[in-house]
């Protein structure tokens, strides 16, 4: 079933010039890009985004890292998009991520893991609403959609 997921290229993903690689992988899989923007996040937004980790020992470092440079926010749509993107990203710690995943192929760290993606449909709704208003998320038909259902 078609669903939407929130994906973010983190400062290391942007700084290592991997945004095109991320987009290429999600496009080639058959997902549809329906929203896109770039920003340096405020600490306030970072704390809201990662509020479930507020009591973790790494929370301060996480907020410092995610606000340290530009990030790219995206919404991708497609059948089972949430799980598909999680699988394509790989394990949170790049050292444990399978070869063939974004983190397994491109990263070496836990914190600098290139990309964030929603872990459920409900989380995706919350995260999309944090970064995009309704007019910034587009409904349109791709010419190849009949091959992807
Ligand atoms: P992400 O998928 O964006 O969700 C929370 C982030 O916290 C995670 O990716 C990691 O970048 C980071 N993270 C999780 N666990 C640790 C940890 N033990 N030490 C440092 N960073 C962590």
C-alpha cells in the first residue's frame, strides 16, 4: 500500500556530497519524491525531532551534530515506503549495517550515519509535519507508476 516516509540527509551526508547518492538509490528503487528542502536546523527543532532520545546520554551530542551543518529533508512515497527505506538505510550503527545498504556501503560510525528515516507510519506523519506544511508535499502521478503496484 502506498505510504509516505520522512527521510533526512544529515550534516555528514550533505558534507560528504552524498545527497545525490541517496536520492539516486530511492528513485531507482521506485519510490516517488513528493517533498524536498535544505536547512541548518535550529537547536529547538532538533530537540523536538529527537525528543524520544531526550534522556539518553548521547542526546547533547546528537543535537550538536544535527545542527552542525546543512541537512536535506525529503518525503518519499511508495508501497511500504517506511519499511523499504529503513531496509535501504541499514542498521543505525554503520559498523553493523549490511553491505548493500546506504550505511553499510558509505558509513563507519554510529552518530555520523548519513541518513535518518521514520521508523513507523505514525512517526512519519509526525516528522513530515515538523518540516513541511501541506502545500509543500505534492500529489502527482509518475509515468511509470503502473509498473510499481
Ligand atoms: P537516527 O536514525 O537519526 O535516530 C537517532 C540517532 O541517534 C541515530 O540515528 C544515531 O545517529 C544516534 N544514536 C543512536 N544511538 C547512539 C549512541 N549510542 N551514541 C551516539 N549516537 C547515537
